């Protein structure tokens, strides 16, 4: 028996709305899944996925591959052809209405004959900021917004942070033992976590625009800070070293290997001869502070360079500086099932610390998963309302 014959008339509207809403969410989640294919490749543009659905059947799909290439809507419209006429477009971010590296997507959607557009998230970019939706509605297209908005906001956290603050989203990554040690009292740290966790770190690097360490890490470990994935080529992020006195050795791997650009952030007190030598070796040296490198200037400089995401892999001092200054957005902490011990063994966060538990930083929107033998705890340092 059809629903309209068994449900009270007062409840029928709610039933129809629920079915429609669940369908919209299902299609939008598929669009969000498509957008993930380009993770780490679209910066400074957002991740965007799109589906075109006609008569309950997916007619076409698309996602934004890279900055300067066609947007997700254009890929889907080209695939759909005439099937787009009278169909519904599901897109994870508001279609643009301005001429940038590519043409305005809203105009293309109108020209294709789409009659309904479902949008997960409005675009806060001042060049868009509701103009795309207004253009669609002015053309008589029904527009629904806010479907899977929370998921879309998490997916594009880096873009949303960068476009609203002009600074990158900062993720602080650390790996420690169960008793909170990042190395033994002798400084030995390889390897605290297992292969699966180390692979996940390389996947995080692959998705980041920049990676940052302090001079202490460079002197102690001579890291390459590159992305090494077993089954596909990874993207190496921009490498940034906080080095107030320009102490980075000219033969350090991240200076000489040529695998990715390296930026050494120094202060005004840095020895000019050291600075000149680092530049001669191929590193980019920028002065971002008087006596010490100033983190706000580093973040502003990265944002101006179109870096939307920064992965901090520093030691205790660098981590404390970022946390104490309020510059960290997300925490990713790998915890190995081992006990190191040692009163002098280093911990992930140094500095003076907070005076009381009530003043400590708390994580929100937490997620815990097992990665091989280790645990990965992730969370935001901002409340959901922020």
C-alpha cells in the first residue's frame, strides 16, 4: 500500500521531506568521496566533487583535479552533455560566479539546463560568497544548501582557514611512547612507531603544502622531510626550517638533495656569511624576526605564498611555541605501545607549560584509531562552534 494511503495527511509532508533529504545526503556523500581523489593536489583551491543526477540515476560525476584545471562542475557537465538538462547537480562547494583561471561555473550550470542545485557549503571566498547561489536562483534554479555541511567543512578545513585568515591550517604531528616520550634519555628515537604509522605520516606529508621543523631537529636527525609512498609517487611539500641564527649545515640533506624547495627562516641577527652560503647551496632564506624567528610572520609568509596547510613535525621547543601562541589548529598524536621511562627523556611538548589542568589545551572533535600496533589520536583545538 502506498504511503499516502496509510500515513495521516499531516505526516505526509514530513515523510516526503525525509526521503528527499536522505537521498540528497546520499548523493552529496558520494560527491564528497569524489573530491577526496585530489587531496593534496588542488591548493590553493578547495577540494570539490560534483554529481549530476537525472530521474534517480547518476548521469555524470567530476572532481576538481588541480588549480588552473576545470572545476568539478565543468567535468560533470561535460560528461553529462544533454543529460544535464532538467537534472539535479550535487556539488560540495558553492559554484563560483567570477572569472579566475577558469570561467564562472554558475553560468555553465545555467547554460546546461540544470534545474536544481544542492550545495553542501557556501564558499567564504570574497570573490564568491553567495554570488554563485544568487546567480543560480536569479535564473530560476532551485538551490538547496547545507546538505552534509559538517562533512564538507571538515574536508576543506585547510582551504576555509586560508581563505578567511590568509594563514595555513596548522597540524601538529607527534609520535610518542605510552609514557609520553619521543626519544630515550640518550636521544635514540628510531623507531618508536611502526611501519603503518610511518606510512600514515608520509600520507599526511603528501596532503600538505608545507612541512616545518626547528633547527634542533635538523642538527640532530638531518631529515629529508620528503614523501615516500610505496605504491605511488608522492608530492613533496615545501620544507621550512626555523633557524634564527642560520645554523643549518650547508651540506644538510634538505639543502642539497634537490627533492623539494627548502626555506630557512632566520632572524636579523643571523650571520650574513652563513645566510649567503645557504643561498648559494640552493636554499631560500627569509628574514622573519628581529632576535628570533616570529611564528606569526612565518604563517603570514606561508599564507601569502598560497600555502593552505602546514604540517609541524618539530621537537618539544617548536611544538610548545606553536601551542603557547595559539597557532595550532589540529593535533595528530601517534602513541606506541611501549614504555621508555627516564626523567630526562624528551617529551613532545616543552616550554614552561601551563600552570594548572584548567589552563591546559583541550581537544575537540576527537577521533581515535588503531594504525598497525599504534594508536592515532586526532582532534581540533577549536570548539565545533569556532
